[in-house]
């Protein structure tokens, strides 16, 4: 039972056969409540089993199905077909090398994420039997928004600075660094500083703001980066005013 | 099975034309050039003033030609756009928390406009008319 027939123009790339990616068009009968991922699954199950793409949860939690829909980075599971015209151009995320079809190589991001040490660095290690690190609701509210990141890479795909210079640490990793810097249980800010407050870190960002516009979880990485810039500038001046306060 | 990742390079010069949001960003960045040139003209004006009345009068006359007026209008438009866009993003860069509650972004933006109005009025009172 289909409500509408649409054409999916999908970028295909087979590293074993193709020198460059090319578009292939599929005609798909869609139902009213389908998201783009459903349409792609229809292609995989009924029209072309060679199509490669990542997906898992189908509910904007796992962050696997990021791709460019008519040029705009989006989660395929979070984009209703009914909101698109008759023809949807589907490409892998921009700014990342294509492994195959809609699958991109995310190694660069994984390295950058690890570099900002995105975990609580506590002042002293505590055994599990010693209980939790307690936190008030107000302390949680300071960083909660930034915990919503699902590492879907839409922000990197939307960021022209990352496209021009891939040494940029990038929106999601910097937002997560900010998330831990704001955490009352964390003392790792100075340990993250070498990466975060460097030229390829926050200072490569020129506040285009595209990352925040495409973020499916309203993390607002652009805000995180600007706040980090202000804090880092404060550190810089404090270094001269109160040199004894430094580590 | 061999890996041979393919990288689609972003255009080094034309990237900003690919999305309306990038064009808006570039407009905001370019506005700085107009404001910078306007400031430069102002400095030249002050310098001409120091050279005496005749020098200053000829400077003033040169700013009132069609090119001068056109530039002043363009600089004004870009200055307004610059102010508008920067005030709009201030809640992102400077979020405020008052007695445990986050101050709504609209209030922060409005406070900036209020500050702008007060500063403009002060300048007007000091040197206007």
C-alpha cells in the first residue's frame, strides 16, 4: 500500500570498481509515515542488495544514519519523506572520505574525540563501594545540553572550516570537551587545554553556526565553542594578572 | 577486499555559494570590511580637521559625492546587518544564569539592543545636533 512514489538519487561508490562516485536512481513507493531511511531500506530489500549504508536504531539515538539529503546533513531516520519533493538526492556526509556508497570513514573524528579526553577526570579516584560523585540539579543543568551528542557527525559535515582544514578538532569533539569542563566532578580542563585551546581547536572556528543548525539533538556546538573561547581568553589574561594561580 | 576511500574535496573558493547559510555568514564577515573602511575615512576626516578649516571643508565635500553617499549607505546597511546578527548570537556565547535559572535568550538580545540605544542616545546628547 503506497501513498506516493518518489525517486531516490543515491551516490554510489564501489572502491573495487569505480574511479569516482556516481548517482544511481531508484523509484520507491513510499507510505505517508515513512522516513527517508525506510525508503533506503526498501531499496536494499527489494531493488538493490549491493547498496551500503549505516543504520541501527531508527529513532535518532544511535547517530549512524547521517547523510546529506538534498545537500543538507540529516539523519535519514529523522527526516520524513513527505517533507521532501518527488526527488531526493542522497549523498554520504560531506567532508569525510567515502568508504563505500553512503558509508564514510570516520577515523579522523574518532581520533579527535579521543584527543579531547571526553570523560570525567576526577581529582582523586574513588572506588565503587565509596559511592557516587554527587551533583546538584543546578550543577547538572550547566552541561546537560552537551551530553545529548550522539556523534552522528552532521556538524562536521555542515562545517565549512572542517571542509577547508581537516586539522580542525571540530564541533562535536569541542562541545564534548566543554561538557566535561563544565562538569563539577571534573578537574581535567587544563589537561584538555593543549588540544582544545589550540589553533586547530577552538580558534579554527569562525562561528559560521552551521553545526548548531543541523544538530538533530539541539546540542548547539557553536555555543559550546564560543563559550570555550571566552573562558580560554580569560585564562590567557589571568596568566599575566595572577601568574601564581597557574598549575 | 581493498580499501580505497574517495574524498570529495570542498571547493576552496566557491564553497560559500553552496548553501544560503554560508552566504549569510560571508555577508556577516564582509560587513567588517565596510565598517573598517568607514572607520578609516573617519580617521582621515579627523586628520583633515587638524589641518584647518579649508582642508576639512574639502574632505566633507568629497564625502558628499555620489560615490561617498553610496558607500555610506552600503556601510550603514552592513553595520546594521552585523549588529543584528551578532546580537542574535550573544545568548550562545554568553548564556546567563540568575539564581539557578537560565535567562531566556530573548532577554539577553533585548538587553544588548537596550545598551545600544542608551549608548546611541548618549552620543547624540554629547555631540549631536
